[in-house]
């Protein structure tokens, strides 16, 4: 019996030609947690596992990867987990990144280019035929007449009015005035150079006057010009209205009164007749 067992033992196939030996080695490698890369390589290239040398390579690779998350193990896992081949994975990733960046840039450009439509402004106030919209109001005064100026403020925003006259084809400022208000009355403007505003007996040249206005909601710094201005002319005077917004009522009104008033050529002045006093009957 012992001799037969010895013969059977000698008749065993060497380990490098024994398929059971490699099957057991494969099961050990497959279940070993440190040889995941080796099992992956075995699945991809089974021809390298045909000889006995492959077992040594597996052992060496397992020893090298026994350190855990090494660079080689991490790179191999990334390559084995990707669905596409390594040669195509980089162009695909670049294309995805480029597509994402292009979509984001297009979205930002679309949002930046589409601007909200401005709110339409209310219409300008209706004007009579003697009034016009102008940014450079000019009041012409005959030499035979003088001019008095008064200013009124109708809105709540404080305003500063400046009066100027044209001398040698240049506008020269006479002074400024902080307009009281708001109220419905006109406040007189104090003239600093009366000879330019009084009647001229030696000259027949027409004189030109203008007014400008600055305003501010707080009244601390007058730095805002009016939205628009309106000039209205009459026979014995003129009026400049300054608007801060498109509202029916102006913010500030500057009134020019000419004196003495001009009379019609065909009209004669008649003396006033005093009423008769009735005497009591005796």
C-alpha cells in the first residue's frame, strides 16, 4: 500500500503543468484584496498566465501593490474603469469641457446682451402757440423799456436761479437767487447792475436776457440741470419755466415784466371821470 501511494505521488504532474495548481492560484489571486490589478491584467491578457513564470509575476505585482493606494494602482484603476479606450478618453474629456465652457459663455453673453426695455416716459406738457421748448431761452427787451424779474417755485425740490444779460455778444451773469417755496407767489429778484435792466434813453439797441436753473432733491448741492425748459413770450413780458421731470407743473418759473407797458398806436388815453357827488335836497 505504501509503495502504491509512493508511485501515485511520483506520477503526479509537476506544478508548472498542473492546471489544478493554477486554478487554485487564480482563486487565491482573485480573492486577494491586494492583487486587484493583477486579476484585471489577467482578464485582459490571459496569454501571459499560461506558464509558470506568470505566477512569479503575479506574486511580484502583488508585493508591489501591497502598499495600498499607490500611483500605479490608482492609474491602473482609472484606466480599467473607463468605458472608452485610454487613447480616446482624453479627446472626449476635452470635448466635454470645451462644450461646457462654450455653453456657459453663450449663456452669459445672451443674458448680458438682452437688456430690459426702458420704461416709456410720460408725454411732454401741451403748450400754447406763444410757448416753445428750448434749452437756451432768450428774452429780448426793447431799449425803451426796462425789465423787472421775479421768481417762483411750485415744486418741493429746492432750486437755484441765475440771471444773465448779453454784453458784447457774451452772456454775463448778474447774480443768483435761492428760490423760496414751494408756494403760488412770485418773489422779486434783486438786480445787482441796474443800468443793464433799466430803460436806455441814449441807445436804441435791443437787450437780451436769460435765466438758468440748478436743483437738487436734498437742497445741499445744486448740481442737476432741469429736464427741459419752456419760453413763453407776451407783449409786455416773458416767462421761462423750468421742469425737473415730465410733469404738468413746472418746478421753477422766472417772470420778466417790461415797464412801462407799451400802448396800442390807435388807442388814446382818456382821463378818468370822477363820479358826481349827489347833494342832499334842501
